[in-house]
C-alpha cells in the first residue's frame, strides 16, 4: 500500500504565511511521517514535504505553491492508494484540495489529530478495514 501524507504547511494563513511558519510546519510534517513510517514499515509512505529541492524552488519563488499542490493531486489520483491527513486543516487550502482529489478518486482516506498510539491504532484499524 502506498499512502501519501497530508499536513498543512501554509494553513489558514494561505499566502500570508511566513517562510518561518511554513518551514516549521514542514519539519513537523516530516517528524510525524517518520513516526508513521517506523510504526507501519510495510506501507510505502510518500512524504512530499521531505523534498528539499521542491521546498527550495518554492521558497526561492521558482514554483508556485498551488502548482505543487496540483501535481500532488494528480499523483494522488493516479499513483497512490490513499492519503493520511494529519493535523488541523482548512478545506480551501492545499490539504483541502488533496482531500477532494482523494475522495473524487474513491481512494483510502484517514484523518489523524496526532501520531500518538491511540491515533495509530485507529489508523491500523482503518487500513485493515479498507483492505478487506
């Protein structure tokens, strides 16, 4: 199973989010994905925020954040089995677009507040039910 990790980066601030705020959220997303990867080693985890090249292209203004999300949505629809949404998000943001792409493609989707044990148990249960 290939699962894509969704995590807010700009969040409700959208285009007004500072670079420092976005970079902090990127590190948080990577840390959460690392926990999931270690707890679910049989799953191939796609962690878009771990790509330093894309991040720097974005921060240096060479690529628009919305263009990145559009490509991510295309990949969600065509290559991945589903998404795991982590943290607080707003439906008008990149995560909201990724959720709609997943839903439109009728793929697995699971929402997690955090990656602590109770949330991981719920994820394991949801994956098991999806695969049956």
